[in-house]
C-alpha cells in the first residue's frame, strides 16, 4: 500500500505541473476525478508556491481506519526549469490494509491449526499401529500366561524393541511349561509318598494320642508353675515399688532441704561441710535404692544403656578424686595410671560406667587395710572411630579364696569377715557384672588370699569427634524477671510440701498448698496457678485423676503440670503422661532440674548467682576478693593440686592461715574445696593466683 501511495503522489505531482504553471484549475480536474476513483484515497490537495489552495477535494466517509488510520504523503511540484511552483498532498486510508492483514492472519491461523490436526492424526495413527496394538497383544498374551494357558506358542514378527519383548515372553512360556511339567511329575511322586506316609501316620496317631495326654498333664503343671512365678514376680515388683516409694518420700525432704540450705548465705565451714555430708549420705542411700531397682530391671530385661559423649580424662579424674577421699581416710594410697593414648571423647553410658568403677574401687578400699589401690586404664587398638578401653583395679587387700570367686557376683552374696560385710547390700558386684555384660564385656577377677585381688574388664566404645561443654561454674537460680507467678503444690506429705514451698517462695513464687488430688483441683480452680507440682500416690484422689480433671476443666486446662512422685514404675509415669502431665520427675527431686523445667514451660528468665564448681553456697568470699598468699605457697599448692593430695592441701591451708590472718578467707575456701574434693576447682583457683596476684 505504501508503494501505491508513493506512486499516486508522484502521478499527481506530474499531472498538475501544467495547470499550476498556466494557473488553470479546470485543467487538473480530470486528473482529480481519475485519482479519486481509488476508494482508498480520502483527500487530495494542491497548493501554489505561496501556499494558497489551488485545487482540493476530500471524502471524509472513506476514513474507515479510525483515528490515526490514514497515511498522508506530500510532494513538491517542480517546473521543467527546476523551479518549485507548488505542493501536492494525498491522504490515503489504511482500513483496507488492516482488513487485508486480518484476513491474512486468519488464513495463516487456520493453516497452522489444520497442520497440527493433521500431524496429531498421523501421530495417533502411528502410535496405534506401532505401539498400542502390539502392547495390547502383549497384555493379552501375559494374561494367557497368568491363566496357565501354556500350550499355544507366541509368534511375533516385528523386529524392534517390542519384538524383543515378545521373544522374551515366548521364552518365559516355554520355561513355565517345562517347570509345570516337572512339578506335575513330582506331584505324582508326592502322592505316592503321601499314601505311604498316611499309613505311617495312622500308626503314629495311636502313639500321639498317648503323648498328648502326657503333654496336657505336663502343660498344666508348667502353667501352674508359671502362675506361681508370675504371682511371685508381681509381689516382688509391688514390694520394690512400695519400698522405694516409702524410702524416696522422706529422702525427697532430706535432700531437698540440704540443697536449699547449702544455698544460704553466711554458712560457717562446719555447717557447709555438715550439709554436704547430709547430702552425700542421702545420695548414697538413694544409690542403694536405685541398685535394687536396677537389679529388678536387669532381671526382667527392661534395662537399657543411655550412651552419650563423655570426656575420658575428666570423667576418670572425677571418679578417682571422689574415691581418693575414702582411701585417705584409711591411710591408703590410690594410684591412678591412665594410658597416654586415651581418646579425648568417647560415646558410652557414663552413669553406668561410673557406677561400676565406684563399686570396684569401693570394694577394693573396703577390703584393704594397708598398702595401695591401683586403677590402670589402657587403650588398645585405638582408631579414628573406635577404641577398646581396658580397666584394671588392683589392691593389696585380704584377697578372696578361689571357692568364693563366683559367689561374689551373686545377688545379696557377701564374702569375708563379718565386720567387713557391714555397710553393703551384696548387690554391687552383681549389678556391676550385669552392667558390663550389657556393654558387651564381662568382669574378670583373679585373687590370692591374703595378698590382694585384681578386677578387670574391657569395653569397645565409639570415638566421638564432637565438643563437650565442660562444667566451669555452678549457677544457682535465685529469682526470675517479670511479674510474680503462682505455684500450686499437691502432696500428701507435709515435709515435701513445705520443702517445695520454701524452694519456690524463696525465688519469687506465690505458693498454694493442697494435701490430696481433690483439694488440688479445688485450689487450681480457685487460684488459677501458672504451674502445678503434682504428687501421684495420694489419699482421697490420686494425681492421675486430679490431672485428668484439671485438663477437662475450662480455665485451668492449659496450666503446666509437673508430676513429682516417689514411684518410679513405668506404668505410673505413662499414666500421668496420658492424663496430661507435661513432665515427670522422681523423688528425691533435683531442684536445679525442677527450676529449669518450670522456667522452660513458663518462659521465665532466671536470675542466677554464679558459684565456683562444687563449692555450694557457703557464704565465702569470691576468689577475686581474697588476699593471696606468697608465691612460694601458691607454687606448693599448685603441685599438690596436680597430685590430687587433698589431705596435704588441707594441711597446707592450715599453714597458710598461720602465716597471716589476712589469708584466713583464702585458707577457708581452700579447706572447703579440699573436703568436698573439688580438685578441678582448686586447680583453677591456684592457677588464677599464680598469674601475678600472689604476694611477692
């Protein structure tokens, strides 16, 4: 269209040269009529060289392209002498062009659609002939094989992938046909054997009838014995559960108040040591109770080890430090010989290994009157992933006669003099051996009567590459940030209620008390506490039913419930959890863990008082504020701390106090740490003053 426009404009410019030159408009009218015969031309304008209109004609109705749908082209009219004598303009409508383009597009679209449909038809046809029909045939043949129709051969003429599949199907048919033929032949042989065996069975049936009568009699006897054993086991479990509940209940108050009082300020050294002794004695009694429960769990097959990463040397040093105190009380030497190749961290059940070593070392100290006890720990076949640790405990004690070597591992068995049997239950070695067996080993013992004994065992443990956070300082929660919280303590024992009330009220809680489950529910509805400490076994209404009612009561159904009970039976714990308890803790309760659980559920930010590790709240002055003794005394203390000689450290503390009374706080702190055998804390304290704080 653009070329037509240009061509018509050129014709117009040439045609009006003579009319413009002669100033004769009528001479240009025939050309106008001819050009306007083209329906696309909307208007024609001719002007002279002064811009005046010479000729003009337009048809507005031809503008079908709308606004902007017209194309205007102008040209100068030049005379034969090269002089511009005028200018022409020709406006052409583009509507027809748009119509032609739209038609072409429509034609192109239909062409593409037609080609796509044709291609689709061709593809479907090819798939039908080349793929679908052969696949359907293969499916029919497979169904025929599944129906065990193996007589008709399968012939496939196509030489392609499906053809290969068809050949494989034919091979399968032949193999199955041969297999079933062989099976049929063997079935015939089996039928003959069955007939022969039937005759034999008939003969045996007569004997079987007699045997069944004997078996029924024996089964009745065994069932009766099993019922008696179940009754005995149930009675034993009931007795152990009742006994541990009755023992743990007063222990909860004893250990609870011991922990609370140790956090009091201004305790004298004697008071601090006395409280520490009370706590150790209570924990020893708790260990005996735990031993009985462990023995019952091991015998019933319900005991499991709980492996976790343990730093080997600090772990062993802690055990030796504690046992060295007992050895020094009998003027015995405790020698610890760790191998230099011990891995830094291994994965094992540290509590159970500690229990075994405590028992073996305790027995060695108990049955040794003079000489030494040596614990040797070696590492064999150490690798990047696994290590075999061998423990040897040797003593110069009274020894064991060979006839009693196996008896010592039986429950409630004790050997030796009568006075040496006091203070034990006869369960330690039995439990220790079974624990070591759970670790994949066994305890070996060799002894010479009158010369001493040697116990040893080896365990294979994974080597851990993870870091373990070491315990540096003990944090004591003394309060929390934010508004006061309400706590409800539900326990039928007055001492337990009072101990927990002292614990929580001293840390900013408003505490309410209840003596049974029914009273606890009433108090919860009345006071709307933030946390409830719920005992399990109580009169009137137990903790399980009380917790269930609390969860069903609107307004208190979201309160945090922590079960605290002297019962350790798994069934009781599971019953409390099903009733809706958020946590379960056994008595005697660990106060630090209890406070952490309360803080976790209530979203509390605890305010802590940081104390040196193992010191307790003795009211002593922090080490940063103590007057330091001379450098020579610090050096001597450093050497004694490395050796772990607590008796000499206590004597050295007396000597430092005698030098000058200003060193008395330092000596008091040293004696407290030495009496509780906190060797690591002593070493840290001495190291701090060896870095320039000591008097020169």
